[in-house]
């Protein structure tokens, strides 16, 4: 069932979003060559708990981290590890979520580690641009196909791949609720967007193929051809005349 949220629920989700955003900021400041992905996980875990929230990913289907830390060709669901040490030239996606008084947030961003290649810089720029193109389409009266189409229009001209088996989603008292929000779509098709629906919009982009594979850990999803990947995500409220991004600072949410 696809639900819209009450103002009380939205206030709780704003707080969940704020916590995920600030946890992301804490981790971002620590990303540098020589740091392990487990260290980044520990930072996020402690921050989320300090805010009276719970890490959304920890224990989800037995996932062992409080964040997903996905490096280079790993698109999503990378497991934090003390053995994975970042080096200059890497790119890393940090995906983090928080549960605050029963309500979820979800927020991902891809960062450079030290100096990265021009190819990697372009991937990050295009992928971030596609996120905001998708968000601009999150208006009541549009459909999820409008979001996917907006993302496609930014990504595909560069020859990049958009995996179809991984999508955005609704969220509320569960991390994954209806509707699915694909990163490809036909304008005017798909689920109708209504005021006060909360959705995670999250383009996942690969420099090469749109095909993926799951590694032996049963979590990490990589590009099938080993090409670089990026993933950007915000939790968004659909409004009648626009949208509200929940995974932002308290000041930004207040003035959105």
C-alpha cells in the first residue's frame, strides 16, 4: 500500500533525515587515503546513536554495518571492513540511514579519495546532476516515470549505464515501502505522485555496462565489467508545487 504522511510523521522523518545527513557529514570529513571503511562505519554508528536514533542498516537482513561503504566498482551494499583501506584515486559511496522514533531516512553520496581521475570526476558530476534532475520531477501530479525519465536524460547521453534492478523506493516506518522509483522511465507512466508521499530518489550509475553482479559476500553489488560506479540519494517529500529534501541540515530543511 502506498501511503502519504501526516504532519506529525513528516516532522519525525525530518529529524531522521537530519540525523542521516549529519552522520554523512561526519563521515565525509574523515574520508582520506589510509582510512579503513570500518573506521568510517564506527564514526557514523556513534553519531547516529548520539542523536537518539538507531542505524537503519545495522542488522537489516543480517547486514553487519551501520553504513554501506562501496568503493570504485562496488555500486551498492559494500560491507565496511578493517581490511579495506582507502587509497588516493578511489571513489567511495557512503549510504547511511537512521531510524528516529520508528521512522526511517536514507541518504547516499559518492566522494573522491585524494586526487581522482578526470573520468571519475565526470562520473560524480553527472550522477549528482541526475539526482537533482530526478528530484525536480518529484511533484504531486507527476508519476514515477517522470523521475526516471529525468534521470535518464542526464545520464544516458554520456554512455553510462543505469542498472534497472536497483531502484529508489518509498519509506516511512519501513526502510523500503511502495512505490518503487526506477532510475529509468517513461513520462506520464507509473505510480501517481501525491502530496506528502515520502520517497528515496537514488540514481545508481556505472561508467560502462548497466549489468551488475553480486559478490560472494551476498551483499556487495558491482558493475559486471568492473567499471567505476556512483550512487547519490536523498529522501524527499512530494509537494504540490515542488519537493522538500529531508536529508539536509536542520537549517536547510527549515527554509526549504
